[in-house]
C-alpha cells in the first residue's frame, strides 16, 4: 500500500527534541552543540557535517529540525534538494547551507552545491548535508564528494521495529493513550516507518481522538485521514 504523507494539520515541524536518537545519539548531540544556545549570536562551526543512512533513519527530519532552529534564531538558510531544479546563486546573507538527498543531485545541482560549499567555506558559514550513502560511495563530482566527507560524518541507524513500538507505546502512555498491537501493526504497515513521522501521526491521532471522544482504533485512523 502507498505510504501516506503526514503533513495534515501539523502544529509544529520536526525538532531535534522530537527525534528519538537511540543509537544516533552522537549525531543529535553534535547538531545540538552546532546550533548553540539558540540566540542570534550563536556561532555555527564552518566545519561541514554529513549525515548518511538508509531511508527511515531520520536524515531529512534532522535537516528540517536544524532549518527550523536556525530560522527561529532569525537566520537565513540556503536549502538545496533534488526537487530544486534551478538552484539560485549563493546568498551572502545565508548563515548556513543545508543539502538533502545529495546522491540524487544532477549535474546542475552538483555545480550549485559545489559553488555554495566554496562560498560558505570562504565566509565561514556552516554546511550540513545528508545522503543515503557514505561519502566514499557517492557518485558525485570528485571535488564535491571530497568536501562532503572531510568534516564531521555520522552514519545513522534505522531503529528496529521493536524499538519503534516501544517508543510509540511510551509516547502514547505519556499522553494517556493506549495503542493496541492491532493499531501498531496498522501504523507500521501503512505509514512511513521513520519514527519522526510516526510520532507526528501519533500527535494527530491524539488531537483527533480528543475531539471525537473516541479511543484510537483502526477505524478512527481511517476517519481522521478522510476528514482532515
């Protein structure tokens, strides 16, 4: 079954706090330190950071969390991804550059990425990038590939199903909710298995269950998706 996008009615975007780190604690801690204390005067190290891992490991969640945190600090950020067909020139007002799914960049995007990288480095601006492969295995132009790999590199691990179930049950319990095995099986089989997306789904279910005064069941999930 096609996985459903979980962007309906979300009150907040991804955050570092909302990412269950598990075996990826070192990467999350690094990003927290890199972001600083949240003030406009925070200094973001110009040494690049590269996150890589399989689908569902939370790479995009972490990039979006970094983007949200920087924006909250009043910073402007450049964001390059495969869907940006005509990337703009580097903007000197950017405090940092974020790049997602780098292994999918075409020739034009690779040229822009390299240009952004060089400009960011010359101005001591941060670069945080993510991809599905470690730097040595990226099929990108060599000057870009080597720059992505010379700084901090973190390989992200996907949580096991047992870990995802435990986290979801704990989060539901903290909200005063109960998730049956049947509901968990449904969520894991039909929605994105990335924990950040599942937690956002739980937030939506909590709100919908409260509004409708119903327990969380498979029919309730279907009703929410039809009505939101």
